[in-house]
C-alpha cells in the first residue's frame, strides 16, 4: 500500500457543520485541522521522494527541503484533491444524510492555506429524513383483467397496422392511414423549425413535444400525395423556450406519401418479414403482449393505491433544480418500465409527451414515492440481485433490435443502470406490501382503449437548450424514431 493510500485509510479528524436549507438540501462546511494537512503532505512527499529526478542527486537522496521547494505546487494540488475526496467520502459514509446527487462545489475556489486549518464547503441534494410509514396490512383492491378472443383479434389488427409497411395509396388519405409528412414551422414569417419526412399515423391530433396540432386528422383526411395544408399551432405554456410559450406559430404540412395495410390479405412473405411462420403464431405473440400489458396495468393500479396511502403528509419542499435534474431520470424509468411490458414505441411516445406537459409536478410526485419506497427497501434490506438485473435487461431486449449484452452496455454507457435498479427495487417493495395487505379483487374493464386520438412525434417546435433531454426510446427516452416496431416471436 502506498503512502497516500495509507493516509486515505486513516480516519480524518474533521469538523463538519451541516445546515438544512430545505428537506432535500444540505449546506456543509468542512474544517480539516492543520495536523491533518501536515500528515497528508508528509505522506505525499514520502511517495514522491523515491521517484523524484533532479540533476546532481541520486533517486531517493534529494534533500527534503529541496524536494519540498521543487515539487510544492504538484504536491499541494495532490493533497488538496486527496483531502477533499477523502473528506467527502467520510462524510457521505457517515450516515449524516443520504445523497441523491453529486456535491455542488466550486473546486477551483478551494485553496490550501499557508498556515492554519483547511476549510471548504459544498451543497448537496439529499433524501429527506422521515420515519418509515406503516406499510403492512393496507387495504387494497386488485383489478383482475380477463382477455377475450375478440380483444386479441382487435389487437392483432392494430399490431399488423403498426408493424406491416402499408401498400402505397393513390387516392385520398383517411384516418388510420400511414403517412410521411414534412412540416415547416414559422413565426412572423421567419423559419422556426422543420420536421422532415416524419412517419406518422393519421389521427385526429398530432402530438409534438411542445405543441399539439389539434385538427391534424381533418387537415390530412381527403388529401392526396403532394398536397399542402396550413395550420395555426400554439406553443404549450410548459415549453422550455420561455420566449415562445403560448405563442401561435404557423405550420405548413406537406403530405409526401400515403400507405395502407390490407389486413385481410396477409401473405406468407409478409408474415416471414415480421418473423412469424403463421397467423396462429402471430396471434399467440399478440396475446402474450396483451397479457404483459394487463400485468402492467394491474401493478400500476396497485402502486397508485399504495403510494397514495404511504405518501400522505410527505409534503417535503423539493427544490426546482432538484426536480429538473430528476425529471430526466423519471422519463427514463417510465420508458424502460413500459418497454419491459411490451408497449409499442407509439404508446410510449404518447405517455412521455403527456408527462412532459406537466413534468415538474409528476416528477415531484415520483420523487416522493421513490423516497418512501426506498426507505422501506432499506428497512427490509432489499437490494436487487444480478439475476434480477439480467431478467430486467432480457425483457427490454425483447422489445429492441439488440441482444441483452448490447442493451446492458448501452444502459451502462448512458448511466441508466440506476433507473433499472430503482425499477427493480420499487417493484419488489410493492410486491412485499401487496403480500402483507388485505386484498379484495375487482373485475377490470378491457385494457384495449378506443383508437388513440393522437399520434406522438418527439420533436421540439420551439427548440432550446433543454434542461430535460428530449425523449428517445432505446437506452434513453430520446432514442425513438419511428412508429414501426420490430417484432420477433418470443
């Protein structure tokens, strides 16, 4: 073990003052006594001495005074770094608070004093302190969903329409058709943004990240390839571009192509194209997809009941900066959760666009729920296992054109394994609560909704450097590009 390593393993004698500006923030002032600085300096010079190279001196034989003179700045930088890092580690491991973000510190402003104690400060976002709520013995209603053959057939038709490239249509467009469009957005006759060759389904509304074309279906239905139509669109008040919130902009929509699926005449070649040998095999795939979605809806309804009861009184003041930073994580978590439950990219985009319109409030609620569920997980000593990570990644891989290994690498590269951990942890806690609850059952309505009123496209009409990244759908919410979902047999 090196000299510096030895210094790091010895407990630092620190004076720590912690202020609590709010439930989720801490302002920490750290004072390191002079004796500790001297100890770190001694260890640092002891490590440098055998390797230092100065003309006229053999390695390891340089006088200490000369060594300190020649390497003063290098050693000071190293000591400052080691002291700050070791102090932060000791403080965060000490149990005074549970951090949910990296410390906010102006490292460049931190200076080692020539004499006296060393003091530095930082701010940090933390989980609020609270007693675990009583979670066992809750009264819950479990919704049971029964799938009929008729529902499977309805979903089969919708699935085919989603995954089979339609045949070109020479005539007029109608609701439900696949279409390719260009949309040019202008404000005061000046170009604002341009959505190029977007693949959409013609529905009553076209939902974009920061606006909705309310009469999209009316505008497109009855039009032919090459036609252009104009619309007025209002930028949402939740737009990240504050200067354009509520502003009405002009949209010119050009219809490039119309396609339509003939579900009555599905050929063996088309079946093979999407990875199936027969319609029976495809039908079974659709049934399993629906069963997974039923499980998701059932779990969501139980979760809503549980978190509503457990977060009563959890009215912690969550700083806006904390909410903004965590909003991206909440989008990621919801995307991954829906992907593992076999939802299409179209369905996911609609949910994410809806979340974005009220993202701060939804994130506050999600954070409160997570804090409570994580506290219970700590009490129960629940921690995800490697097998659970593998299962989660395998389920996500089923909805991707990637192997489980590729999915894992992408999640790790994008720092999203944390979202996987939270997803597993929260679901495990919910299951434990349900096991101990007084559960009654109720028959649920069909999970099949009417044909969606909107089609969602991830596109900012009023672009700006976003605090919350735009949603995609592969490893991050910003990766979705198409309404066409690759489907393979399970």
